[in-house]
C-alpha cells in the first residue's frame, strides 16, 4: 500500500514537473523554429550556405532561446516582474557556459520569479507612499544582479557537470547501439502524459546541443515520430469493428497531418496490449534512423509528418522518412495481430476516451466521473471555482464575491471561489465562469476545467448550477470568521470622502473618467489607469445589473495599481450605459491583492437581497453614510 502511494506521488510530481517544463518551452517554439530554419538554410552544410547569415545561429541558440525560456519560467511564477528577474538571472548561466544553457534557464527563470515574488510579499505593506516604483525597480535590479552572480559562479558549473553526465550517458547508449531501447520509456510515457518531462527536460536540450555541433540530432525524433501511433490507427481502420473502425480514418488525419498524438491514446487504452505495438514501432524506427544517420535540425512541434519534414536537414529525408515508415509498418503489424486476436472486437472507445480524459485531467487537478462525455465536476469533489475576465479585478471579482457569499450562507464555506484574469487561471481550477465573449480564451487557458459562459457576471443561474452539484453534500463552518476579516479589510479600501453623492448626469465616458480621476487623486492608481478603464469598457460592458456599473482598468494597465481602492459616484437621475441600461451607482475599482473583494461581496449581496424600492432609496439618498454602511458592513 505504501509503495503504491509513493508511486502515485512520484507520478503526480513527474506530471506537474513535465507540465511546468512544457509551459516554459511551448510558448517559445516559434523561436526554436526560427533558429532551426536559419540553421538548416545557412550553415556550411545547409541548403543555401551563407557565411553572413550563418552568424545568426550562435547568438540565437546561446542567448535568445535561453533568455526566452528564463523569462517564460519567471513569468509563470510571478507574471511580468518575475519574468524580468528570471531573464536577468538566466544571463548568468549563459555567460558562464560554452554550450546552449537550456537546463540552466529552466532553473534560474522560475527561481528568479519565486525570489522576487517572496521579496515583494515581505515588503508590500512597508513601502512609503510614492516610493513604490523606486523600490520595485531597485529591488528587481539588485535581486536580479545577485542571482546573476550566483548563476555564473555556482548554478552554471553544476548544470555543466550535469550536462556532461547526461551527455556521456546518452553517448554511451548510442555507442552501444541500444538507442532504440529508449522507446520502452518514451512510448508508454506518452500515454501516461509524462512525455513533457522527458522531451522538454532532457531530449530537446541535448538535441539542440548536438544539432549545433553536428547540424542535426536524432533526439528530436525519439518522441515526435508519428509512425507508432499511425500504425495502431491504421490497424483499427482495416481490422476494427463498428464505431472504432469508422472513427480511425479521421483520427489518422488528425494525428499524422495535425500532429495531435493524444488522438490515438484512447485506442491504446481500449486494448492495453497495444502498448507493445507502439514500443515495437518506436524502437524499429529509431534503429532505422540510427543506421541511415537521420535526425532533425530542431524540435518538430507539433509532432506531425509535416513538421518533421520541415525540420529535416539536407541529406536526411530518406533516413527520416524511413524512420516514419518502418515505425508505422512494425506498429501496424503488431497491432493487427492484437486487434484480430481480441475477443472484444469492437471495444469501448467511449469508455477509453473517458479514461484518457480522466488521466489527463487528474494530472492537472480535475476530477472527471466516468460515463460522462463532457467534463462534469461531481459535487463532492467541487472545491475550486474561478471567475475569469480580462483584468481579473472588476466584473469577475463581483461575480465571484456574489457566488462566494451565497455558498457561505448555504453552508459551503469550504468551497474556494476566486477571480483571476484570463491568462492566469490556476491549473487546479475545476469550474470556470467567464463572459461569453471571452469563451475561447478561457477554454485555451484552462482546458482541464468545466466552463460556464454568461452574459452578465451577477445576473445568471451559476449558483443554481453549482447547488445542483452540491445536493446532499455537507459544507463546513467558518463563515462568520471569514466575513469578519473581510469587513475589516473593506473599511480600509473604501473611504467616506471617496463617496460622491448627487452627481449630475453625464455621458458614460465622462462618468468613467470621473471615477478614474478620483482613483488617481486618492493615490490608488497611476494616470494611465484612466485610459485603461475606457479601453476596458470598449471590450465588454461593466454594467452588472440593477443600476450598478463597476468600471475598472484592462489587464494591460494592472501594473499601474498602487494599492486597492474603490470610489463610488451616485447619479440619482442615472447614466445611459448602453443597451437600455441605466446606471445610478458607478463604482470605480482598483484591485491589488484582492483587498477590494469584501466590498464587491457586499455590492453583490445588496443586488441580491434588496428589492427595487430599497435600491431606489440608495440611488437617491443624500447621506453618504447610507452607501458607506451598505458597502463595508
């Protein structure tokens, strides 16, 4: 039992590690491809040898790509500020090495982001007003400089030593002629979603180092070869039955031409013995490539035959095509025997697909009950709900606050409900609520989650959907303590002098500017935040219903927020907010570290609990204390 738990923990670690490595590499594949094309064309053995343009190859592989990896790793930990420090720190390992320092970048980038994040957390409440930019710039420079020296003197030499060990081991495997054995690890890893840790963590860095020295590398094709999967799908297309046979040709097109290897995983999970087919095909292909001296100039991403051919250097087309065809033939032969010998000829593709989805989703923190064709989070497993909008501070925060308050009243204080900007949605989010105009961006950012799309973040049936999942599930206590803490925060975010009553009706744009200027005057934001508020309104309306609008800056100006603050402007006669909506309360928001969420929760509660007559009194009251009490209590 203990051994199984340890194995499961190790598998989860490898999955997370692989996903993190992939998250650093995949956004920068374009840089790899650019370097690969320039190398393939202009080096002395390239298609169009050119000594002048060949000078680009070295700087790109030594500086450009590692710095991009370092920035991306730091950004993943602490957004742009973490990315900058990560890139600075990465320069230290680059300067101290004669080889492409990809492994060093994958260490120093996230480390730089983590350290500056921790530093900011420690001093956040200690910076005197007006000194924020000075402290931010100097802290990033000093910490980045220190990490650069650490990387140059300590991390770089350690990585070089590790690289020598890895390279020596791989060269030993090649010298012994047993490189095909790597398929025993790589092919099952693809089915278990562990391939990223192997591919991006070891094979690609070593492959690039080898390609720089020899003009190509076989390591790029060990995992990317579509042949093994093609062979299995081809066997199903010819010898399968029913739905499986009918779906296989379409899967072949997606896999071979589109490079989406995941498409064939369910077909193997349906008959686990087929793992022997992809191992055999992969090993045969690697053996063929070794004999014919094949390889690629750069990573092939995605793993389609088109990408493979595009990254094939001059003189290697025969070897690489032979690798693909032999792998296909051997995989097809083994798979055909297994499929024809199977008693359950048709198999259960739907169940296998769900099994594959479940494995992938579990590796990302979600739970998918068996037997459902869409991601559906079971009530007892629903622990993390995310509201997502462009900036992650206004409309999504209000929607999250409203749902969180309702869930606490219903006894579900243990369910976490938070708001985030699209692009920063946590990977363990199970249910994501976003505006319908942002649907595709939300799906791309959190494919592991179930998604609900709304036209309005507060006037919708999300609560009903969630409660349907939670029927029969008992929540946990703790509501009173949480609300008490939130109210304490709320009192410091909204000041009475920032509530302006009985304002004369103006245009929507003028009202937004007035709210923004008040935020600037109160020291919550920089001047450019006002334009960000206007830009945000052009994308999606900030009218949230029942006479309330919550204008706030777009994500691009989020860095100009100095501290959390809210201002309230009351327009008794109302402001035309478009689409027939009349706004009487304009609540300008600047959110930092979620300090403003308590007030948004109270706004949401007011909208939910007050009837039209009570709201109308608030919209026309001449006593700002009436509004202040509603918002902070």
